[in-house]
């Protein structure tokens, strides 16, 4: 691990923006900016619930996860064609590349869209084509993780998985998203077992609003490799010890946690505590169009609020590559670029 030289508070934001990083917790539908939402609605001859961009942005005030999900799902109605999914993904990847993201692992779901009458193929093919083009045109690699919606049934998750199987080669893994409270990981034990048999990498949202027991279940019942969010783990010392010992990554989303009132203020976020406990924590943007910040804004605002240092920055970026599902050769290459960025920063 690189020993990082101190960086002044004035220069730290520049370092955070310039350092190479991976993003491992981004819901692509949550990157749909109001401007693009209105453009897609117009292209598809659809009306929207809001008269203009500013009135839509003003609606982005949430009391909790469910209040966000209600408006989030309404926004997905404008996605109708493969080109719509391509354009949305392309817009995110352009932004991520400008934030010096070298690799992104993108969450999406098909259940929302098949519920709107679309096919699984339209969704996945549009997303995947944008990922392929971004590699050659933007220099950013990206892979796709199919998330099951936990407020829906296990049977519906099985159907989503089976519908995606003809496109297996375009996916790296499966995950679990949507309303956490009242929907424990055990509900999806069999579908995750099936996904594991098929060779998918496994992740799950747990411990955002839900109790630490949900993290235990995600690990022991679903047998996931990575926990999305996981900030409630600090309430369970045994769980914290296990996460550190087994180096189970947490994909933390600070601005999302603030916007959804998981923490009352960014200065009260537990990211620093997670790092100091030896947790493989990472910083991510979750649903940046709704939560007021892409990955670099999550870094700069959180570091300012918590008084984190350049050494913390290096650790978080290193963790992001370590926790990713890319091969070991590419991990080493990306970490070498990370090291060089810190060694040459002055």
C-alpha cells in the first residue's frame, strides 16, 4: 500500500477529482437527468408529470427510500426503446469518464421496464452497446449487474433471471435493490442460489435502512461477495470484525445517505469509522441525478465534511479497484495508474 504524502486542504479537492477510481454502486436509471428525461419523453411522444425541468428538480426532496423510489420509477416511464437505454448509459459514462472513473459496474433492473411492456432484450442490448462503445471511445470499461426488485416476489425474480439468460454474456452479476425494510434477503435465497450456479457474481443492498441482520443474511444466505451500502454494520461489532477480517467490500454512497436521511448531516456519516475499522469501503454515487452528486461530488463533499485526508483518498480508490469484478491483471494496471497519480501530484 502506497504511503501518501500530505496534501493541503486547498489542494485535496483537485486530487480527489484527478485520481483514478472505479464506481461500483450506480443505478443507471438513477443517472437519468431531467433534461434527458424530457428529451426522451418528447422523442417518444409522451407527456410528463411535471411541466419543466426545474419543477421536476424541485420534487427531488425525499423523506426516506420509499419516497425516492416512487418518483424514480415514474421517471423510468420515458425509457421505451433500445436507443433510449443506450443514450442514458452513454450520458452517465461520459460523465464518469470526466470524473476519472476507469471502470464502472452498473446496476439496472428489467422488472420495472418489462412491467411497462418492454422486452428484456431491449433493455440489456441498449445498456451493453453503450458499455462497448465507451471502452473504445471514452477509455472507460463498464459491466452490468442485473438487480432484482425486493418489493416484488421471488417468483418474479426467477422470471427476470430466466428472461436474461439468453444475454448472460452481457452481464457480470446479479444484485438486490429497491425497498429494504420488510424484505429480508432470505426472501430471495433460491434465486440467488440459481444465479450462483449459473456463474454470476453476487451482490446485494443491505444495511442501508435495514438492520445489521440483513447484512448477515446477505452474506450467509445469499452468499454475496459485496454489500451495497452496509452503513448500519457499525451497530454490530461482531459484524464489523467479520467484514474487516474477510475483506468484504461495502459500496458506500454518502450523498445518497444524506438525501434519504440515513444520516442527518454529512458530518455525521460513518465512512471514516468504517475505514479506520479496516473495512474495504468505497465511495459511489448511487442515483446521482436525484441525490445531488456524481462520484467526484461524493468525494469532495464527504471529505470536506469529515476532514478526511489524501491517505484516506488513496485507500478508497484502491479499495474500489480491489472490490471490482475485473480480472487481476487489469486491477494491477489500474492500481499502477492510481499510484502514479498520487506520486506525481504536487
